[in-house]
């Protein structure tokens, strides 16, 4: 439903009063709107994942690899110790 001309005029007046009274608020809102617009464009355009997402995925992969390697080393050491005990 479209707004009436009176409602649009009142909103324009409120906006102008805010601009005059608190320019910092206006700057914050413009910054927020810009970030929201960029976020919408990324999600709508099938944009590639952000740098932080890639870094997190790589970090988890490296942590999993490290844990698997340590487990293999510990199990191998236990197996060789068990073989040494049975051979003796």
C-alpha cells in the first residue's frame, strides 16, 4: 500500500530534522545501509565465501590433520611396545 502525500511529507520532515540534529546518527545509518546492501548482493549473487570463512575451514582441516597424525603416532608407539613385550 502506497503512502499518502501527507505521510511522505511528514517522513521527509522527520528525516530532515534528524539530519540537522544528529549527523553522527545519519552517518551510522548510512554505513549500516551500505553494509546491508553489500551483504544482500553477496547472498543474492552466489558470491564466493568470505576470506574469514575460508581461513576457518582451512584451520579446522589443519587441526583435524594434526589430531589424526598424533593419534597414528601414539597408536604406532603402543603397537611397537606391545610387540616388544610379546617378543621378550
